[in-house]
C-alpha cells in the first residue's frame, strides 16, 4: 500500500516534470544546451527575447530565432529606436516624463525622425522581406562604410552613427538584420518630425 502510494507520487512527480518541461522543449531554447545557456551570447539572446516592446508582433517563420533575439538585444538596448521610431513612445508612455514606458509599436522602426534635412528612414521589411530594402550584404556594407549602395556614388549617411555601429562584429550586424526581418512591415512614417 505504502509502496503503491509512493509509486503514484513518483508518477505524479514525473508527469509534472514532463508537463513543465514540455513547453520549454517546444520553445526555441530547446536548441540550447546548458553550457551555451551560460554563455554571453545566449544570455543576450534571452534578454533580447524579453525586451521586444509590447505590441511588436514578430514573424519568426523562416528566421534564425537565436539570431533574432540577439538582434533584439542590440536594437532595443542601443538606441536605434530613438531615431528610427517616431515618436519613440506612445502618448502617456514616455519614460522621460516619468510615465510608464510604452514604445510606439504602431510606428516601430518605420523612421520619421528629422534632423534638419535628414530623416531617419524606415528600417522595416519591404515587400520582399528586406529591411530598408537592403540585402543582408548591402545592409552590412552600408553600416560599415556609411554608403548605401542604392544611393548616388559618394553619398554618405550624415546622421546615422555608422562609424560606431559599423564596428560591430559581422555576427552582430547579421543579428540586427535578422531581427529587422522579423518585425512588422510598415509604410514610411506618415508624420515625420523633429
Ligand atoms: C542619432 C539617430 C540615429 C540612431 C541612434 C540610429 N540611426 Fe540609423 N539612421 C539615422 C538617420 C538620420 C539615417 C538616414 C541617413 C543619414 O542621413 O544619416 C539612418 C540610416 C540608417 C540605415 C541606412 C538605411 C538606408 O535606407 O539608407 C540603417 C541600416 C540604419 N540607420 C540602422 C540603424 C541601426 C541598426 C541603429 C541602432 C544600432 C541605428 N540606425 C541608430 C539615424 C539614427
């Protein structure tokens, strides 16, 4: 009787363990073993996954998820949205005014912040799924050199801090690109402004 009771408890414990493990096993972390879980790259991915702004619905189909999360980490912690999302925060959601933060998901990364004659462009995926209409190699080249190969020869980005961003590793730039591929495609911000 006692033994049967124990067995039942053991079964219950195993079932619970299996149940709690199941959603984990189904998630993208399943690809990650214990050693990589402690690595810097992976903790950045985990953080990146947590800090996708609420309301920004990612399309992960056909994307390398670990890279998407690392890209989110970079984009959402290094100020890309300060310039490429306008206004950066929704009404009532501006942390600089002491309000509970709410990033402007409706215009997320669709550009529109003006700096004199320069406007931060839309970095969301175009109809072909290309962020800012750039292939991955063109994207890397633009950030490394400050020259978008679609622009007239000799033109150099004047506001974009490409000399800093372009020093990231190729993997980091690929991660940014992969994240931008996953964010919602939006038309150019219809209300640009300073
Ligand atoms: C200080 C504001 C600012 C910040 C911060 C910023 N950008 Fe930009 N970015 C711009 C502006 C403005 C342009 C348009 C070109 C110009 O005149 O500099 C631009 C252009 C670009 C382009 C070229 C796109 C095209 O169509 O030519 C890419 C790619 C880009 N930014 C990515 C990023 C990423 C990724 C980050 C964060 C790591 C970032 N930007 C941070 C202002 C900014």
